[in-house]
């Protein structure tokens, strides 16, 4: 796959200049994009993909959250349930009737796979029909995204992420329904997460579904995952939930 990385970066920078760089949500998504692209490249190389395939993985990281910027501008939230499915929205912006994927690359032969990878990156469960290299690229992007979500939860004020006050954030609890899924050692269905603390537990639980050894290695080296356990909650159910999920992840 022929990619001019400088062109991709310049076009991404040009696109994001159309949004408020002083907005914490916008700034964090710009940083997140570059990190996810880098992690995609690292993971792809770790499993022995070809140079063209590594380039494709990197590009998927650069474009995976393109829908987030307009989502924040229109709805001032990252919660898809309160706005739009950002992956579907971003894929429509890129590949729809007036899509701008051509602004980033001239080689369009990989478009069908790239569109699938972007649309699937945030799904609780991917389409079961996806297989082969498309599945590999989906897993690479989903892993890279998860790994950087740990950092975002530590480096960005959670009040900004969840649009709540500090009092609401630190007093929010975790339901038994959420913990039942934690004990099954898999990601938590977004439909049952209601409180900010439950979203925190949900982000920690993403660890259970990392596919590649390189992804787990990066997460461990970063240290952000374990920083998330220091969440200064005042709620007893959240304290117990953090203790329990930490034990499961250590195990």
C-alpha cells in the first residue's frame, strides 16, 4: 500500500484545525490518534506483517477516530449513546458519497477493508462474518485503541471525559450487574453502564480482550492501567469493584 505519511499527517492536521484546539476533548483526540497509529504499527510489526500491511495498520490508526471531532462539536460528548456512533459516523465521512478519503491517499484498492476496520473498531462484538486479514487488522486497531484509552483515563481529567462534576464522579457507584460481567473476564456491554465509575471499570475491563502479546506488553510498560486503580472514589461499591477487578487482572 503506497502511503505518503507526511501527506496523511498534514491532511489530518488541516482537518482538525477546523475545531477548537483549546477544547480538552479535541486536544486529547488529536494526541490519541497519533498514539493509536504508532501502536498499530508496533503491533503489526510484532506479528510479522508485510511492509504494505504495516502501512495499512498505521493508516487505520490515523483515521479511526475522524468522527470524534464533529461529534464533540455537535454534541459535546464522547458518549455514542447520547450522540452518534462515532465509528459509523467517521466511516461515513471518509467513504460516503462526498467522502474525503481521497484527501489522504491515492491508492484506493484497500478502501473496502479500511472502511470495515474503521466501522468495527468500537463495536462491543465485531461482525461474525469478518475473517482473514480483515479480522487481523480489526484486532490490531481495537487493541491499539484500548491500550491508549488507559492513558487517556489517567492523563485527562475524568470530569472532562464524562461531562460530570467531581462530586458526581467520586461518589458514583458500580452495580452488581456490571461486576457480573467483570467476573466473566470480558469487556462490559455499554448498555448496562450508567455511572462514571462504571465507565471507568468498563475501560479497565478492556484489558481482558487484548488479542496480541505486544498489546499487553505495551500496556504493562506504560503503567497507566495500574494508575487507574488509584481512582479516589468515596463510594464503597466502587472501592470494592476496583479491588476485585485488579485481583482478576493480576491473576
